[in-house]
């Protein structure tokens, strides 16, 4: 099995593949950015 993890700006997802390249399972979790009072600033809670 091969596990691929993608940590992006709007979500984190993981996809599990078999050795022959078939997708076995996947999960995606979305998170909301925190918007600062400063114009144009945003950040993520890295928990």
C-alpha cells in the first residue's frame, strides 16, 4: 500500500493506493482560515 498525504491551504487529504495503482480509500478534511484584522492577512491553525 502507498499512502499519499496532501496538506493544502483549504484542506488536508490522504489517499491510499494499492501497489498496482488502484485507489483503495481516501479522506479529506476542510478547515476555515482565520482572517486577521489586518487587510489581506490570513492564517491557518496548525493543530
